[in-house]
């Protein structure tokens, strides 16, 4: 199979027929073998009924329905586990991403040698309440991750199949898939300017609040990527450093007490600094030890309850 198109969705009953018909036209025009995997993330409208109807009309359209809303990351991760295409395309269900971009993205993966290609909505048709936070978020993420992308959060992306099979996306980490891929060893990451359409149906599911959660997620993914399998290297190193500093200060105070200054040991402010450093160092070391044990014995974190499937 040439292409798998994964579409996470929440309450998008109006856009699904138009989107799938558009994708189908593009695939047939370019003679691609394909599948469309629609992941219903706990919709409360008739999205699932629309998906079942579309599957009966076209068996290339497949569906997954979650029992409740888990979030976009969970929907993408479930799609990644299921897809079979040589190239995997992700896009949003709101018709703001153009399926006409698929052939060029496919070429960049198969002929350009990229592991991952991220779309860049250079011209956006969104309100300023979304564009300003998004630009700030992308600038910070690019600087911190050292990945030169303008639009990390663009839903339109293309992947080599081995990339989506080699990463896991959880929480709200869909914003950082390029960074997750980089940490997993897939470093050939490219970017393509893509067309962005104004929303035709429904309302946006994301607001300004994602700027705050996005920052927390970035800190989390940086820690997990670098120290997730060896947390003792971080906590243990800092813990040892603080304990050593406290111990050195304590030795200094002891020598000072014996040979120079007869002031009471506990009456000097420096004693409490040394005590604080030693306690902090011990706590950090124990935290690293416990994190190491949890990391080595943790079960699979991705346990999403899938209610129904169709065509799979």
C-alpha cells in the first residue's frame, strides 16, 4: 500500500464526506493505493454513523471509535499502530488542510529521503487569538529543540512508515512529534509550505490555553527524551553535587570550630546552608533512584479503550 491517511476527529460530521471524497479524488488521480483511517475521538454528534456509511461506500475508508475523548495524541497513536501504508499522512478533519498537498509530500518522503515532512501554514486563515500564541510557541520550540521548523503544530505531516511504528505519542505530545522522532533517531526532518483554508464547518477545538500546556509538554518531552530511560543520571548527578557541597561546607565548619573559631557549630548561618544542601542532595538522589525503578518496571502507558472499529 502506498499511502495511509490518518484523520483524528471530534464532532466533524459535516466535513467528513467532503474530506474523504477530496482525498479519494487525489489518490485516484495519482494512481495511489491507499487507506483512510478516521479516528473518532469520542464525538458526541453523528460522526461515527457518518464514518460507517462512508466505509460501506468505500472500503478504503476505515474507522476507529474511542469510548470517550482521549485527545488528539491518543487518536494519532492509535492510527499509527493500525496503518499499513509505506508513507503515512496525517491531517485534520476540518478541511483546513488540503489533500492536494499529498502527492508532493509523498514525493518528499519516497524520493527526497526525508523521514518526516511537516507542513508550514505560511499564510493562515485563523483569528489572531490563535496565530500570535502559535508563532511564539513555534519560535520557542524551534530554539529549544534545535529543529528548524516554522509550524510544529501543523496537522498536515508526512512520515516514513518506520517512523510512526518507532515512536509513541501520548498526553498532548502531538505538538512535538518532530522532536519525538528526532529523539528516536529519525533526524532527516523537512518542511513544506502548504495551503491553509478557512474553517468551513464547526468551531475550533483548541484555544489560547494550549500555550500554557504546550510549554509544560515541551519541558516534559525534553526530559523524557534525554533522561526518560535514565532518570538517575539527572537527579543523581544534581543530588550528588548538592550533597558534596553541603559535606564540604560541613568539613570547613568543623575545621574552623576546632582550630580557629570557638563559636557554636549550630550558631553559624553557614551550618544551615550546609544542612539544606545535604538534605536537598539526598532527596534528589532518592527521587532519581525511585524514578529509575519506575522507568524500568512501568507497563505500556498507551491503554486506550477502543469501542468500535470498521474495516479493520
